[in-house]
C-alpha cells in the first residue's frame, strides 16, 4: 500500500466558487466542507411560489390567461388573455396586417381577407370574409355581408341582410317608429324593413314590434 506521504502530490485544493465559502487543500481520502454564502433563503408571495426538492429551489407563479382577480396576467398559446375592465393611460393601438378594427363580441370574427373595415358592436360584420372599407356600427350591423365594400351601416341590425354590393347606407329607425309611428311619406329604408303592423304594437314603450327582413 502506498501512503499519502509517499506521493509527490498527496492533496488537492478545492476552491470555493461564487456563493460558497471554505475550501482549501484536502488530503487524498480526506474531506472538506463548503458553506453557502450566497442565497441563504428564498421567500415567495401571493404571485411567486417557492419550494425545494433535493437541494433544488423551484419557482412557480399564479399567472393565468383567465379573467381571475389578483393574479398576474399570462397570455395563452394564441397570445390572448381575458380581462374585465381595463384602464388605459395612453392610446390603444389596434394593429393588424389588414388594418381592420373590431370592437365587440364576434365582430368581424369570420374575416379572411377583408381589409380597412370598422366593426363596432356585437357581431357587427360577423359574416364578412373579403369585403373591405365597410363601416358597421351597432348590434349585428352588416351581419350578413360577405364581399360587399364601402358600405356604411349605423344602428342595430342596419343592413343586416345585405351580402354584396357597395356604397350602401343603412340606418336602424326602430325607436322613431315606436314613438311616433310611420311617417306620412315612407322614407327609403335600407337593411331591415318593418311590417305595417308595427303601429299596432305601440301600446307601451316596451312593446316589441314584428319586423321582416328584405
């Protein structure tokens, strides 16, 4: 057996790296202790969780893409997230390759190649696929439009049934008809046309009037 004393190099030197203390020369077959002088403890909070496992420190988070109160916002696999009320201190820039603007659930939701459209309201321009330069403001305004372009629809259900064509203008006049009845000379109506029986349904402000589509 060869002893350490017989060896030309009977010890090794252990140099402590960043975050460790101790080290130095240790005889072959001996041992040495290193101390942790770096991260001595780690504490999480309501948003960042911490745990240890066999010497490893594990960090977690409560971030979610769902509309959950008091959590960090995290985008889902499509880059989206849900939220309730959002307060903006500056401008909201809506940028997309086709220069469309859609505000409201299902607005412009079927668009494929249409560009420069503005849809404001629930399901406004819902069916649009390649129509362009349309403006739809109101619930289901220009709902059925497919490829029509440069049309303007203002009001709920305005130009609802229009599927093609260009430079049409339509307004929803239900409120005026309910309050005052049909005008002596019926004005041109674009989009939805009301049944003549609408006058019979004006017994109360909340009466619902039948209507037909054109």
